[in-house]
């Protein structure tokens, strides 16, 4: 959007002197002829005219891009450039005043400034918000200034993205590896301070850089743990995400299994402990084997059958839930 103004005279008639340069609609210029200081303006941007203009694109809507451009041109209006010398007085046709229509443009000091504005949107696991401080924008009145600031707020939201999720299930005593949390808008400029809301699971810690949070550690307690991660910057932008972290264990994992006897039917069922997401899957670790004659039910965790050979046997069983 471009506002075209007579020299030293802020734009007042938006409906009749607009240009559209936004991304969603074809470019166009909308001009009208009018008198100013004896001249008939026909859209020619010669040295006798100054221009208050803004050029914006928006992923939100056409109206959002137009509002952004209007914000930029309003700042120009409030601080107009020093005009060139007035054009020579040429006899204007069809106008009784040889000096053009008499207008009293508003002084920049009479323009209203916005009050503080905030806006927010939800994300998959949390949300994002932005704020525009009071005095950031000029407007022709208070409501106009506030609307301009609110539009800028929503434009910022479109560039923030949402915080990325990470795997939130682990096994007791097993290193979770390294997981990263950042904005899912990889084209945005990220310079955040990262904080934990609540408490991380025992054994888990967070480090951070301006662009991401880094989650590492080995769970030392089983159970369900809820916490949040928040990212904020100096411009009033905040992103947050809440997680429920499940730490599970095999409840009989540190105990010897009941003894059996060759030729005698045998049955024992393993149990899961801590917090987990059904369904569960029980499997023998690669390279491990049960005593001859016994099998493992991968759904229930039952070891059953009739052993055929006496002896001591060591094997490893792995438990996995649907979240790990």
C-alpha cells in the first residue's frame, strides 16, 4: 500500500489515494486528480509531490499486509520530510481559489499514540504471544493507533513459529540421549532466553543457547512428570510448551525369577512399573535366550512352558511402551 501526499501535507483521504503493492493481489495504483497550490495532480510523482509509503507482505491475510503498510506510511506522515520549494502558481482550471483548496493538515503532535497491545495463539503443546508497547505507533485517534499496534502484534506472531516437541518417554536408568527444542519456523531470527516452568524429572537437565534448549540426562526415578519450557526475547515475544514425561521400569527387573524344575510346567509374569503409555511390548534382547522349553508372551510379559534342562540361566528382557 502506498499513500501519495501533496508536499508538506499529510495524507487524509485514504480511500481515494492508495496504491496496492502487497503480495496476494495484483499490483495496482489508484489515483485521483485534485488541486493543490494551483496544480492539478494526475498521479505524476514529480518533485512537486512527496510520498508516504509502506511495502509489506503477510502470511496472515491481505488485510494484515495492508494494515502493515498503513502503519509504515503513518509513521512517515507523522514525520514528513522537508518539502521542496512550492511550484509556480499556474492558473488552475475550474477552481475559484488560485492557490488551491485551503486545508489545515493535522500537526504530527496531534496524532494519537497506541496503548500497550498484546496478542496470542495456541500451539500443539502450548502457545505463543507477543506484545507491542505503548507509544510504538501513531494514529489519527486512539482507536486507530491501537488497531495499528494490534496488527503489528499479529504480524510478529506469524513469524515466531511454535516450540518443537521431543520424545517424552524413557526407561529408568537409561540415558535419554540429546533432544533439542527450538522454534519450528526455521526462517525466523531466534534469540531467546530459555527457562523451565516447574521441575524436570530427576536426573534430567536442560542447557540452552539463544536458538535452542538442549535436554539430556538419565532418569533416576520412575513415574509421570509434568513441566514446561518457555522461550522469551527482549521484544516481548514468548513461546511455551508443556510436556508430560513418562519414566517406566520393569518392576521385577532387579529380582531373581522363581525357580523351575526340568519336566515341570512353569509360569511367571513380569510387571511394568512407573509411568508408561499402553500398549506394552515385551521382547528378548538380541543375543539372549530363555531356557529350553520356555517362551515369552510379548503382549502380557508371561514366561511359560515346561523346561527340559536343569541349570542356571541369565537373559535380558526389554520392555517398550507405545511412547518410546
